[in-house]
C-alpha cells in the first residue's frame, strides 16, 4: 500500500470514529448526550445573555408604565368620588361622626380571632338583629379599625385595617393630601399613592376621606410613622394606627341604618 493510500485510510478512520462518537452522544439516555448538551448550552449562553437581559429590561419597563397608568387612573377616580361625596356632606345627606353616647354607636365584644387570620379579621357578637349592615365602620378608642364584611343574624365579621384586602381612602389632615391605607397581614399598615413631590412629616394625622355613604368622613385612623422607599411613581409611608389591635376585646360599630350595599 502506498503512502498516499495509507494516509487516506487513516483520515477515513478518524472521520468514522468522530461520526460514531457523535451518533453515540446523540443517543437518548447516554452520559455522552448530557455532556454534549452542557457544552452546547455553555457555548450558546454567552451570545444569548445580552439579549435576555435586554428583553427583561423591555418587559419590566412596559409593566412599570402600565402599572403607573393604572394607579394614576385609580387616584383620579378617587378624587372624583371624594368631591361627589363631599357635596353630599354639605347637603346633609351623610351622617355626622359618631360619639360615645350616640344611639347609633353599638358596642360589641370580640368572639373569635383566628391565629391564622390574626391581622385580617375578627368575629363579633352583634349581627343583623342588632341593626348591623355590610360596610358599617368599626372603631376602637375613637379610631377606625376596620369595616363589617359579613353579617349573620347573631354575629358579624369585621375586616381589620391590617388586612391586605381592605383599602380605605384617607386624608392627611395637615396637608389635605389623598391616599389609601392598607395592611400587609403581619400587623403593619401603609399609606399608598402619595405623589413623589409630597413630603409628609412624622406624626401627621390621618382620617377617613369620603369612603362611602356608609362611612362618614373625618373618622380618625392613625398617624404617619416613617417614610418608606418609593417605587418610582408614588411615595409610601408606614402608618401607626390610633387603636391598639393587639389587645382588641371590645369595639364600637357605627350603624348606618341603610340596607344598600357599601
């Protein structure tokens, strides 16, 4: 066999071995396939990484713009409702603030408070037979602590301000800024939707805005505690409630005396 023919045979042998390894590596369930896939993925990761990062930035920016538009629309709606209900107050169609001796202020006792929903809701010993209606405000020590969300004949459920499901429009008494307070289910309450250019001071008081015809405006809620990091659109604050929800045994329900839904 000549030298040229011998070289051809060696080259063909090397090619055959390479093809055999590739076929073996492509077989399902073999360690060669897993190794080959890791190598390919590692190689492709470098050119794909900048594209993935750019795509994440684009998607995140789009979501932020959409969320900001939704929040601005919600605040505009809140302002319109506040003006509408303020006119109702001036016309005498919304009841005044409750007092301790007011016949519409019904004292109630806490029957049950589940450990799993400690900062969400409580059950009280008053119900529809006592005149309680959905949406009636609940107070303790003269401060709003929640609203009635379920009514039975002999008992009711009050959702607390520390619940994440309860959103209550409020007014900063010193500046007349509008915002919304809500809880985080672990005992904290936050004031949301304040514009970035508005700065509130610690100790400023909060009271209910015109929530509905069921909840009168001006009910004390609590005080500004601390400023929290902003989200680029609004400046949130932590709120210190006026009532102590850790020791809640008795409370007061302000009876609206109306049958319509809140």
